[in-house]
């Protein structure tokens, strides 16, 4: 005997031209149980339709790939301005500009590519971490550097170095060493950034011996 899931029933549904609501026409061909079950499902479908119509336009999100070029251009402009301020040793201004850029990057709508946002935020958090380190704001620099690593763990050796450097400046040498070793495992030792991590590891090991 076939189960309900194996049975297909064709119902002559009616769509209201004005409201677009779907209903089941009155007919004696259906039992009261059938009519009740069908109307329950149609009610849920009509409720969903009305809830979508109540949203602010556009009611349907755009396709998942388009990127707003104006937002990207503004983020790039803020980042470049922050870089210019940092080169002039105006670290506070650099932090301010990077913060604006980070806020804009975080506000990207969810349908834009996640990889774009992660790449963007990895660089911005890393830049702000460096500016904070220029002010010797080690805890804040650590938080930003860690956010940069979390956004882009591979191919981001400077962020690994910044995390460990901030931890070392806070005398958290064991944590700094753990981060350096993990960074070397991911990034390798042969690159220029890898060599900087190795040099920092030597300093951290010496500090641990003194402690």
C-alpha cells in the first residue's frame, strides 16, 4: 500500500488577481479533513507572501555577487589616507581613519562575497593594529592583530608577528611563543615575514629564560 508521500494529488487552486492569495475553491469533491489540511498549508504560504510584501523595497535581495563600487572606493580612500597619516607618525589620525574604513567594511550587505570582506578586514585590522602599536596601546593592538589573523590566517604573516609582539610587550611571553610557533607552522620560516617571526621568537625565548 502506498504511503501519503508517494501519492500526488492535483488540486485546482485559485489565485486572487488583486491580492495574489491562493485558495482552494469550494467543492464537494474533497472531504473536510482534506480541505482543512490544504487550507492550513495555503494559509502559511499566503502569510509568508504578505510578510515579504511588507518589507521595505527591494522585497527580494539582489543576486549574491554584485559589489557596491562606491563603498569599495570609499574604503580604499580611507585606508590610503590612514596610511598617509601613519607615515607622518600621526598615529591617532591613522587609527581614526582606519576605524571609519573598518566600520564601512563591516557594514557590507550579507549578499556580497565573504572572501572580499575577509580580505579587506584583514588588511584594515592589521593597519590599525600597527597604528595602535605606534602609540604603545598593546592590548588594543593585540585585539586588532588577532582580528586580522582570524579574518585571514594564511598569507598574513605580519598579523601573526603583531599579535606576538603585543603579547610580548605585555610580558605574556608564553602566549607570544605559542602564537609565533603556530604562525611559523602556517606561514613557514623562509619568507621575509617568517624570518621576522623567528627573530621575535629568539627575543621571547630570552625573556622566558630571564623570567
